[in-house]
C-alpha cells in the first residue's frame, strides 16, 4: 500500500485551498458514512491519505502508460494502477449508484483578478507588429512618454476679466475677515453679531507727520514710539542720569543692527513700589 | 501452430475477460459523464498533474476521484462499525442518546488502517 507519513497527528495550518477542499471532501464522505463528528487528528490522517492516494494513482497510471510506449494515459492504465493498489472496479459500480449521494462538495476555486483595473490611470499603447502578444503589455504612456506640463493659457477676454474680478473680490474679503479678527472692531448695529463688523480706525494725533515723512516699510516703529515715550516719562520722574545713558546705549545698539528688536523692560513703576 | 492455437485459446479466454472488463469500463466511463464526485475535478486534476498524469479526458479524472472516494468511504464504514461495536459494549450505561452521534476517533481509525496496511502512530503527549 502507499506509504503514509509517520505521525500525521496534527493538521498543520491549512493555507492551501486545495488541501482545505480535500479536507472538506473527506468530511463529506464521513458524513455520508454516518459520522457526525470527528477528531482533528483523524481528519488530518484521512486527508493526508487521500492526497497521497491521488498522487500515487497518478504516478502509477503514468508509469503504466509509459510502459506501453504511450504518452497519454488511457482508461486501461488507470484500471491497472487501481488493481495494482488493491482497489477493484467491481465495487465501484455499486458505489456509484448508491442512493445517499447527499453531500457534494461544491466549492471549486475561484480566483479574483479584478484588482488590476482599479489602479489603471492612463491608457496603454498596444504592441507594434514586431512584438509577440505573449509578452507583457506596455505600461501607461504617461510613465515613459514626454508631454508638456503647462496647459494652454486661457486667452478669452471675458474669462480673464472674470477671473481677475473674482480674485480681487476674494482677496478683499479674506483681508477684511483677517482684519476683523486681529484688530479692534466696531459694530455697526447694536446687536452682538459677527457680521457687519467694521474695522476700527486708530486715530493718529499727528497726521501731518505721515505726509511729511514717507516710509517704505513699517516695522515696529509705532511700538517704539510708544515705549520710548513711556520710558521718558518714567525716567524723568525718577533718576534721570543713569537710565538716560542706558537708553542712549540701547538706542545706539538698535541703530547698528536693524534686525534686533528693542528690549522690552518690565514696568519699573511696580517694582519700585 | 499448436502453440499459436494454444495462445489463441488463452488469448480468447483472456480476451473474453478483458473484453468484459473493457466493456464495463467503457460503459462506466459513459456513465461518469453525468456523475459529480465529492472531490472537485480541479483539485483531483491538480494532484494528478503533480505526479505526471495529464489527460484531456475528464472522465478518467472522475474515475480516479471516485476510486479514491470509495477507498476512504470503505475505511469510514469500517471505522463506523468499530465505533458501533464499542457503543454496543457500553450500551448498558445510561447515556443512550449519544449513541446516534458517532464520532470518528483515532482509536477507531488506527485498527482499521492497520487492516489496510497503514500504520498510524499518534504521539501520546505533546512536548
């Protein structure tokens, strides 16, 4: 009889779908025989037996057919192989026509190959005449063919005007929103809405200075003005000598390096008090 | 000539046997076309291909799967008889409702397989 592996006590992790199908078929046969439950080890044994039986029948059938100088196995070869293993044909007829053909393991393998189409982005060129078809197809054209990256600019006058107007409106709206969130606001109506807010205007006491002294960029000069004024007021009240020197030094330091901010000293009024 | 005559006689007798077997086989193969064995054809064909058996005729594949199925089914029947014998010995116990539920265990399977010439040894404990 066919040799069986010595200790098929455990069913290994059946990842092979064919193995699983064989196990299901064996379970079906057992159910037909009348068993309602089985041990895992027993099922594993029978599955292993069935697999090696199939392989052995195939092997010896092939051997018999080759013995007869043929390459294709014939029914007679199968019969010889079965007889060689001790399985007779007479019982097969009866077995086939037995009434309790209840269990038929239907699950045949189905392979899903649908994933390819999802990832396809571009179109693929077909093979030119000199390339046979069994070779893999070309990749997408955008992966290896050069094409310009700019789009043709829109030259229609209406479209351009419309785009410019829309952009201007969006900029204005965004800026006003930002201003309402960062600066002081005044409400047009008495209700406490967030709509219809007006950006408050900071009153400038010396408006003529802006006209007489135009400047290109606005740094923190406004703050400097305020802080300097405050410091001067404070220092004149207290000791004028030392702190004026310090102020002068700090001002000179600022003049040297435009990237330095003025130092913000803590309020000395509170500390002294 | 005598030898040839004898050969022919033997051959005729042999031909009769083989003819009947051949007829039965061809009939059987014709009947197999409608029959669906429990083992799917694709699985059987795969295992046969792995050992070199390649045929365009699907009936041979079905014949082989039927033969294998019968083999396993014989073993299962013998094991069932073992189980029933064991159940009959213990029928004096109160648990009778379980007798209808037969479970295939290694204890039943091992002697059956030994009759068929297959030795199965299960480890008693796992290390």
